[in-house]
């Protein structure tokens, strides 16, 4: 029932079988003091069994407190382009893109330089942090970036 409940809500989870994994059994015992299953841990809070009201409460709190993230490792484009002998550029240099992130869904790739976010000019990675901090899950995001000589844009939802 728990797996179905989480799957219906699109929540990713890690399943560990305590009958096959001794370390999982030891972890359940450490967390709960007993060997009851299922055990669900959400933001450090433990739920024993399929307690729908407790799960609903913890998932709602986790969703409300979840901060949006672009999902890209970025650095100062001016500094990085200077170090690499590339044409000088301002913005945020994309050094990495996390799988299943907004950055990946928007098509960002390593080497891109983010120059705009939601109509605001990006001069450094700090600009991205400030804008993203003001957004929430479900916000529309439009990003402008350069890839080589091309100027591109993409839109998506956090």
C-alpha cells in the first residue's frame, strides 16, 4: 500500500528489503527500536507502518519547505572564460547539470553561459541564487543562455 501511495503521488523512494539486507534491518532497529515494516523516513521523521495521516502531514511539510533549485553547478563566467582563454563573457558558466533537474529539462549543458533568468540579467552566479530563492514550486521559469556563438532560451516549470 505504501509503494502504491508514494507512486501515485509521483514521489521517488528507496526500497530496502530487511530480509535480504542486514544493514537495512539494523537501520530500522536503530530508527524505531523494533523490526516493524514498512518504515518511512521523510526529512528525518520516521513513520512506522502505513500511517496515511502522518505521511500526508510529513509530505506536505516537506513539499512546502522544499526550495526550488535550478539543478546546475555554476561559476562566474567572466573568471572561467578568462582562465580558459575564451572570449570574455559575463553571466553564470554551467559546469554541471544534475539529472532530472530543471536545468536538464531546459536543455542546459556544460559550457553554456546563463545570461538571463525570468527577464533579469545574470552577471554572476549570485544573481541566479537571488532569483531562484524568490521562486516556489510551480513557478514558470524562462532562461536565456549562450552556447558557443548561439543565443538560446527555454522555459519550464519548477
